[in-house]
C-alpha cells in the first residue's frame, strides 16, 4: 500500500476526542483517523452508487401518484420557499 502524507489541522476538541477513541481501540491516532476516513469514503461511495442505480429506473411520471396523494395544505413553518 502506498501512503501519502497530508497535514491535517483539527480543532483541539476533535483531536482530543479522536485521540481518546484511538487509545480505547488500542491503535495510533494516525491509524484511527485513516480508518475513520476510509469508513466515510466507503459510506458515501456506496450511497452514491445506490442512488445512481435507483435514479436510472426513475421516470418523472412515477412520482405523480405520490404527488396526487399529498394533502392540499400550506407548508409547515420553516418549509416555505423563500421569495414566494
């Protein structure tokens, strides 16, 4: 495995929390951060692939039955479109 150095600047509180968790896991802070980043990358890649596959089957008309079933009511507080 090739490795690349990357200077990482973290807020002190985050670094201390990561250091504590790494110590609890019995690994170095560097290893703990590398695994955390790998997990996040894997999660996002997996979600993006899933959504891309699902979107491939979608047709605009498929949404109409759901829209027809929606209540004719004003949006809830905080859900308004600005400027309208």
